[in-house]
C-alpha cells in the first residue's frame, strides 16, 4: 500500500511540474522567449520521464502508448510489403476502421493464410508497430506459438482453461490488446473455439468489453491451394494484380474447414458463425518480389547505403541463385518466399 501511495505521489509531482512549465508566462519581459525555449526543452524531458515512470508502474493503455497510426501503417506496407496486393489495402482498411471506432461491434479477427516466407509474420509486426508505441514489445501485444504452447492433443481441456484465462486477464488489463496466434494449423482441433465468446457480438462478458481487441491468426492452411490458383492464373497470362480477394477467400474457408490435419480452424464455430472478419491470402512470391527483399536486407544489414551507391546487380543475382524456385524448369515462385533471404545475403556477402 505504501509503495502504491509513493507511486501516485511521483505521478502527481511530475504532473504539477509539467503543468508549471507549460503555463503561459507574461511577466518575464525580454526573458520570456528564453524562458519558453528552456521550458520547451525541459517539458520534453519531464514528459519523457513521466511516461517512463508511468510505463514502469502503469498499464501503457492510454493514447500515448496506443498510437493507432494507420497513416504510418499504410505507408510502411506500401514500401515494405511485396507481391501481396490482396493483403495490403484489406489490412489497412480493417485496422483503420476498427481502431478509430469508439464502439466497434466486435473484436477484429484477421486470418492470414499462405506458404512460408510470404509475409504473414511481417505484416503482423508492422500492424503492431503502428498501433502500439512499443510495437511487438508492448505489454499488450501477445504472440502465441501453437507448437510451443499447445504441443499435446490429449491436454486440450487444460489448454482451453489456460487460453480462456490468458485472454480474460489481458483484456481486463487493456481493452486494446492484440493476440497473434502463429502456426494456427497446428493447434489441436476444437481449441480455437474457446475464444468464440470473446470475438462474438456481446457488449461485454463478466463486465469486460472485448470488442476493442485484435486477433490475428497465422496459418499455412490453404497454402497449397493458393499456390495452385496463383500458378493457373500465371499460366493464363493475366497480370497478378487481376487476382481478386473474393476469388480466393472461398478457397481458404473450404480448405480450413476440411483440413486433413483436423486442426486449427477445422470444423470451427469461428467459421460457421462467421466471426472471422477477413480471410487474407498471401500469394507465393515471384523472383521480382524476392529481389526487393534482397535489396532491403542488404541495406538493413549495413552492406550498402543507397544514398552513396547502387546495389550491384551481380550481388542480387548471386543471392537469388542461392534460393530455390518452382515449378522445376519454370522457376516462378520462391519455395521459402523471403524467409531465407537474410541468411543467404550474409552468406554471399561474407564469401
């Protein structure tokens, strides 16, 4: 109790100091401008100290920490997401509509589907970085790996209680919580239905409002079907950009419900009750997209500075040669998307 009182006193003291510094001062005459400059600098310092203290002892769930920067989300996805025109605008529109709505009708639920290295984790991270000041390090962004957290099918009843308590505890602390479920296709069948009440249209459950939360599912389910569809489209000679979301969404839902693995969304109420906001397909990446990943990696890892010199074409080709593409003989799509680009870049640049 004493510690809590001390923490409150710290917050009040910092607030009063901040209020004094930003108050208008007209009695300093010729020194007023100097005062304002000094006050401005000190105010910034005090504000940073205040939020540092608040971060340590508080919830990080106010507008300072929940930035909801959907303009930045659009900008970063435009620059750093390659070959996923179906995902880009859909993600921006859904996130923007949700986070700027003071009373959403339900939690936002996005289900990302596609093969390895196509950008599912990449997009999840970009969403977190633009909705939360601390991005993936925020107290309210929760990444859960199915193979790590739920490895044993026979323990499903224990996992259901664990998952229920985990969601309820975190949303009780902050209604703007984000939950990212990785490797969804490996979750024990029926486990995901545990979250149904929290993403349904209830105003509140047990006095808690879950409507502001965000749930993102990452899955390889339907990855093969998406690849087959993309390949047929490529053979038709039509531009990749002509692929429409509605054409593939039905493929995803059908594949998820009837998954041979009988896991993840298999026969899930989340689908039958239409509680998933959007099923978003991540198309297999072509060489032109992987080239952009290579360029980004060469710059981000400090091998090249684009303001000083251009990246040599032979370096890009050498990295591409280290990656595998399919179908054999045509080599259109990358087997691992951009997932192995970083290690191949390091290998080429070291050698």
